[in-house]
């Protein structure tokens, strides 16, 4: 009997969820736990990481089978551009403001697919920038700079 991959997407997603859960548990290891009645700072993060690990294990198990096709080629473009877009957003939101950071994450993230069309990306980026300002600055009243300060 040989273990094979039935679904490449499920296998990789399960492994990703498990890795994120282990990383989250490692980060939260020094947080005080508390009890279910009197929760402390580490209670909810650990609980969520354990649920994520459980979900990852189920997804990973559903992607594996006795008969199937092995994992094929992994596309590097989305694997590199999506995290790069999130990192760029995190690094630029304070200096460039919410609108420019939202435009940047949308532009970088959209080019993860080869079928990206500039017109659609720009319209989507503009709508997302407006929605983020409306929700987070006007709605919730977070103190996030909207525009860069010169």
C-alpha cells in the first residue's frame, strides 16, 4: 500500500493550516492561559490555533488517499506575490496612508494570476480603497492615516 495525493489543493492547504497553527501556538506559548471562566491573553489564540490545526488535519487527510496522482508543479507566482502584497501593505500603511496601501496590496495581489487586466484591477482597487476608508476610518473611527503626510 502506498500513500498518494488525491487532491493537491487539499493536501497543500492542510499543510499550510497545520504550519500556521503550529506557528501560532509557538508565538502564544508565553501568554498566560487562564481558565474558561477567567480567560487570559493566551486562551483564545491557543484555542483558535488548535481548531485551525484540527481543520488542517482533516483537510490534509481528505487530500490523501491510497490511490491518486502525485503532487505536480507548484506555481510560484501566487506563492510569492500574495505574501509580498500583504507585507507591502503592512510596511506602507503608516507612511503612505490607507488609500495608497490598499491600492498597493490590490495591485500586487492581482498580478498573482496571469489573467489580470489593468482596467479591472484599477476599478477593484479604487472600490476597495473607498470601502476600507468607509469601514475603518469613518465607520469604526480607527486612527489610521488616510493619505501620506508630507
